[in-house]
C-alpha cells in the first residue's frame, strides 16, 4: 500500500476535501477572531481556484509565504499563545495551509484526520445538540472521503461512498454507546481549558445598583431549568432565592460580611416541593431554590439568610436535586441580623423620614406600616419600566419623590430603606421570579429576564417575611411571564403587559421554541448531564459500584483487553481450523526461517522457497530438503499416512536455524 | 520414458539456443493435447521451433503459409471431378497431417482463420457434406506477428481461446546469439535430427498426463486464482472455467515433464502466464497487450493456500 499512499490526488478528491474541511471548520468562525476565519476561508478558496488550473499544486515559495502570513495573522490576533482559542486558531490556520500542501493520498489522510480533530475542538466552545448533529454529519463526509480515496477507481455516484461511510459509522454506534456509558468521567470539566478566559456569562452579581437588574432583564439567555416532581407551583410562589443584600452606602447594595453559622429556630409546614434544577454556568457560587430550601444538594451549604452557597464557582452546567418548603416561619431574629437589618446609609433625606413618620402616625403595628408602604407605591404614580431614567447620588430619594419610574431593584431597595427608617429590620433578596412553563417536557425555563429583587422584612411572630413592592406597582410582573419588546421604547416608558397571543405565527414560533428547548434540555439532562456522579450511580445499579474513578479506568482497560483477546483467539482458532496439521507444520517451519530473515512470500511455492533457503543457508540444506519433500508428498501427493505426517511434525520441531 | 523426454528437450536446445523454458512450455502444450500459438516478431525462430518439434516427435508435418488471399479450400482440400471415374474425388488439403504449422495465422482473412480453428476444436473437417476425421495425434502450431504490425487480422477472443498456450520466443541472449552466429545453419541441422520418441510413445505420455495427481490443496489454489481474476478490478473480465481447465491440464503436463506425478503450486505458476496471458484483458483501455503483466500480477497477488 506504500504505492497507494504516494498516488497523486485527483481534482475531484481535492475539491471534496476542501469543501468538507471548510464545513468542519465553519462553526469556529463564530468562536475565533474573524481574521483567522478569513485566512482559512482564503486558503480554501485558493485551493478551489488552483484545482481549476493546469497544475493544481502551488509552489513551495507561495506556501511558505502563506505560512508567514498565517503566523503573523495568528500572532496579531492571539499574542499570548496560551489559551484555548489561540491553540484552536493555530490548528485552523495550519489546517488551511495543509490543504494547499496536499498532493498525495498520504497528505489527504493527514488532512482528514486533522479535520476530525478540528471538529472535536468545536466542543470546547459549545456542547449543544445542534453542534453534535452537525459534527456527526461532517464526520460522515470526512469518512466518505477516506472511503472514496481508498478505492481503486472513482465511484460514479457520490452517494456510494456516503452510504458506505454511513454503514461504517452505524457499526460504530454500539462502541460509541459503551464508551459513552463506561469511559471514566472526569469529575472536573474535561474541556475547561479556558484558563483566564471568562466567557461573557450574564447573571446576578454580588452588587446591585439601580439599573443592574433591568440590564440583565434584556437578556433572553436561560438562567436555569427546573423539572418538578410535584406540580409546578403557581407564579406567585415562584420566587427563586439568590444572594441576599444587607449593606448599602446609599447608592450601591452589597452582600456585606457573611453571617456566622448559627442554630436556627425554624418551623416549617407540611407541604414540600421536590424538583431538580439544571443551572447554566454563572461563575458565581450561588444555587437557586424556591423559598425556603430544605434538602441540600452535595457540596453546598446554607447560610443563615438561606442562601445556597456551593464550594466552588459554577463554571459549567450543573444539575442538582433539591426540595423546598413554601410554608415556613424563621422565628426569632439574631442580634447581628437586627443590627444589620436596621443600618441606614448617610444620605437619608428628611422627606423620606417624613414619609415614614406619617405612616407611623397612622398605624400602631409593624404589619400596618408595611401595608401603608405598599399602598403608597400602589397609589402614587409609580411606573414599572425597563428603561428607568438615570438617577444621581441619592437614587432612593430621587426615585421615591421625583422620577417614580423604576425596575424591581428600585422598588426593592427603596422599600427596604423605608422599612429600616420605620425601625423594621429589612433586607434585599435577589434571584429570579416566575419562569416559563414548557408544556413539552413539562418543566420551567427561567431566563435572565426573570431576574428579580424583592424585600424581606422581619415581623414579630412571623419571622422574615417576603414583601414584593414590585407586585404592588405591577402585579402582572409576578403573575405572568415577562415578555417584552424594547424596540422603539424611550426611557421611562411603562412596560405594556398587554401581550395577546392573537398572533398565530408568534404562537407557532413559541411552540417551536418550546420544542427545541425541550429537546435541548433532554440533551443536557441525559447526554451532557451524564457526569461522574451519574456514572457512579449507573455502576452502583449494575452492581459494580466498586469500579470508581481510577478503578473504572483500569476495569475498562482490562475489559477491553479481554474482549480483544477473546476476539483474537476466536479468529485465530477459526483460521487455524482451516489449516490442516500438515500445513500447520510447514508454516511453523516457515516461521522459524522467517525469524532468521528468510521470509516466504505468500505466493511462493514450497520448492521455490526451498531453493531460496538452500542458497541463503547451505548448512540447512539437508533438513530443508527433507521437510520440503515430505510436505510436498503429503500435501500435493497421494501419500496420506499418519506416520509420515508425524515425521514431518517431528522434523519441523527439531528444526533449528 | 522420462529419458526420452529429457533427450527431446536437450536435442531441441541444440537448435534453438538459450530458450529452454520456452521449449519446455511448447512440449508441455503438446503433452496436454493442446494447440500452441507462438507470437513474436519475424525471424526469431518460430518456424524453426515448430519444424523441430515435428521432427523430434517423429510426426507427419505440413505447413501452411497464411496470406490474405488464402481460402478455406486451400486448408481443408477440394473435390475435383474425375472424368475417368465419372465422380468427384476429394483431394485432402494440408490440414490432414499430424502436426500442422500455420504460419502467420493473422495475415489471413477471418474466413480462412475460422476454417482452421473449427478443425482444431473438433479434430475433424466437413467438406462437401462429408465429415472426415483428422489423423491422431493432431496438433496445430500457429505463429502470428504482434497485432500492431501492418496487414494483420487479429484473432477474435473466442478463437484465441482455442489455443491452450500462447508463448513468445523473444530475442536470444548475447551468448546464445553469438553461438548461433558461429554455428551451422539451423536448417541443415534440423534435417539431420532423428526423432526422439515415436507417435505411439507420445500418445502414451499424453495418457499419463491424465493420471498426474492433483491434490485438494492445489485445486483450492487454482480456484483462488480464477476467482481473484474475476473479482479484482484490474481485470476487464475474469478467467473462464475453460481457462481453468486449461491451466490445470498444462500444470499436469508440466509436472510430468518434470518427472513428477503430482502437481505443485510451482507447476501452476510456471504454466500460468503462457496459459492465461492471451485470455486476459486489462480494465484500463490500453493499446498495449497487458496480458503478460496481468498474469504476473495475478500470481503475485494470490497467496498459496
């Protein structure tokens, strides 16, 4: 086959290779700098143009020049050749150059295997189902190229190599499934090579200032998905608890120092909601749960203010099982909570104090003051808007008395301050509210646009109670999912919740979106979500729980070796059965000589071989002739005597080179 | 008997110098009761070889020089009206002989060619409604010029198939040629030759060929060769079962000539190029006759089981 490797490629093969490699690289155009993509596209174009020329192979100098251009381009785009993207960019650039250099079949094989490898690197960026499907198609095409170029003469139809490639890949499916299920999973992310590269993850942060959540609300990105084992709670109960804010400097709100762990005097109701959450990466440590989280996922702790905090930041999609108690009473307040829940920034204005003083005059108890505050928001001309006007150094005052247009964080923060002025301990809770129920798959999709902030006040006898001032202003926000269209809105425009589902196309589009999301969620849950933990669960289920981590790897190697050995022995036995003992003895004789460098060619007859042996090793002539004569007589003659056969076997056994 | 054959080969070697393997192949073909086609450029000793074989085997020998105006009657014979007897009398043509040399067979028209080839296959001729048997043994040694020479009518494949073997002599090597130039005229030498075996002995030998043993392993090998030629894309079409029978027959004769009563793979390999090269065609459309190369490719590609 060495001759075959040296065969020059036809134009047809070169064209196919260029096109398929382009397809293999194509998704990287979105991942890499545009200039890397352009360079690769240029090499493909050059390849296709050259294929139309008389001599389709560019000269050495041209390739060298292009290589220099490619390298310069690479160093301009990725000066620090450290991270994932730099490595992938190098791979893509070099693949383009290889495409120009391809002449012979051997080069084509190299290029195709590089193509396979480049395809895998796509998964460093995205792991969704669409990409996986696309990658499978490209693998099909790449394999078809291998099939086609291994043929003696070109096939008439393109379908024939594709079909053969398809059936080859089909045969690989069982192996793929076994490897998927049993190949040891790393507990860390396999492809988290993006050290120092923070992809633009949107989500809640550890600070809020007016406008921070409304910015987030413009993102339709999915924050997490929740599958409920119990009925999905109504929208009013879907408060997904995240970070809790205590400290404010009058403009920004801060998490402050974490509360010390303590014994909680918590009492909870009977009702329990069980669900699992697939959380998208946030680069933060918080997990989200409905009020109040009860059972904890592993490697997570709960703070006294009922935040769920994971041991390390969530840099890849994770899934956790959790349960919540919607009816609860947090009981007594601790001293430090009391102090921090009443702390006020310096910029409290007299008119804020006046407002609270008026409420205090009208109500004797704390619950009454809360009601009055909510009534104030309801009755005064407050508007709920995604595009609040910019506020100055005292946003709370300005918002309460002047602009009166704001998003949930405006309401929550100013409400909290008002409560503190009134002497009621209060804190700001951020998280998500609501979510869209996907009827296909029956789960909840919570997007960044569902980000929300609300207030918790501590009331005697009730503990910490959730109060959502936004609900007073815009109850629709809480009761239905938040769908909006920002185009054409100016700053301060109130949100119009009046979205009738009259538009047939829109409803179809939504159905499709749901369907796609359901598929994708299944992919996340069953394919990408098949993690280290799930694997050990499966191994437990199969009664092989002892095979963990390193032992699973060793087990896999042992198992594979045994299977290969079994197949090998089977094939060897089957091959042996066809060979009669006479032939076997003769082959043994040949093997003994082969070890000394005298190798019988497959098409070499026994007499010819004996002649050759005698020339090379005259000292063995007597034995060689005897063995050959006996072999010929037994195999090709009429002789069929067991004693002669045994004699041959004896001679071969005694034969020493 | 072996002795006689050995002497035969040795004697032939004194006239046709340095061509032992070709002479052996020619004798093999005759032992296997097949007709022989010698293809080569003029002047390398084709006719001399045919002459020589006739002489050494002690056979009755005739020669027809094929030309473009040769008619079938010139080969088979013609009936002439005899006035004295008042009826037609058949004058047998040159074909009524034990060894016929058909010289430059591809110079004649297809009509004349087919008259000869029919006789070769059936060992009898039909003229004017009367069927006449040809003598026993009956051999044809035909010679032809390479097809690309001017003024030739190439034999169709079906007729080439009638020849058990096709061989070519080729130019002699330097030493043989020098000896040839230094020695006497081969024609004169030929006249002095004495037969080595009698026709009766020859027929006995031919019977012995049938008795040469063919083991299962060897049949497997032959079958693998045939099936490879049918499945490999380099061959336009594979070898026919008739080609397979010819191959085995030649291999048996070759083994006998070697003094053995069992066929070895080497025997098959020795006769294969001469047996199949005129029956093989390359799948690639080449002007050159690829038969010889294909035969060697076939041998190298099929392992001996």
